[in-house]
C-alpha cells in the first residue's frame, strides 16, 4: 500500500536523492497557481547521457521504496532529457546542452 507524502516532502525527498547521486544545479520551482499538472517541478543537470539516465532511475527506485509509484518516465532511452512524473512533483533531468536549449526555469518563473 502506498504511503502518502505531501508534495513539499516529496520535492525535498527527490532533491535529496538527486544530490546523493551527484545531480547538479538543482532547482525546485513552485508551480502552485502557475500550472494544474504539478505543485513542484524539480530541474537538474547530469554530467552525461548515462548520468542523466542514472539520476532518473535512482529517483524512480528511491520513490518506489517510499511507496510513491511514478505515473510515468519518459526520455530515459536516449538520456539527454529524462522526465519522471510523480504526480504532484515532476522531475526533469537534463544534459547541460538540453537545459541551455529549453530553459525551463525561465519559462516557468
């Protein structure tokens, strides 16, 4: 049975797990009142395509261990940009090139 975790707690948990696996430049964007799809968006960088995939996989494994089942994982086949949808928290792990190109933080700030 899944434990419930507040969106605040889940966002903090995800950031902690990204830090554990050496994800970089982590930003947490409060989406409340800006978007219907999530309360928080966590954006971070990986050092390589392999690292992006590893960070995404770690987030999925650690969340499942806490009883939080991801609604979806996208982009983990290529590893330039992985998205982990945790419902109230959406996590974007990107290479520096993708992050510079799409500038999600500016888009949603």
